[in-house]
C-alpha cells in the first residue's frame, strides 16, 4: 500500500464532512506540500474529531502553530 493510500485511509473519519474535506485536500493538494506541512497534516489527523471539527467548521484556533498553519492551508484550498 502506498503512502498516499495509507493517508487516504487515515482521512476516513467518523464525520462525513471531515472525510470529504480531507480526501479532497489530499487528492488535490497533498503532493505539493513541503515535508513540514505533511508532518503538520499528520499531526492534525492524530487529533480527535470533535476538536478537528472546531478547527475546520467553527473557527476554533489550534494552539499548535504547525497545526494552525495546515488548517489555514486546508481552508484556502477549498
């Protein structure tokens, strides 16, 4: 299984909105990310869904600056 396939599997969340958002982001933008941005995206995926929903849908700001940066990048890509 390729790295991208594994990542797409990890993008499958318990919340349909996050599934769609993360899958679209990986398919359209992941390859262009820097290594640091890819690490930040993986950090984001390790966070619990309710917190991610706050970041993605309700303008809650992540306290981790790397996660905050990738959340901003996802927001601008959609």
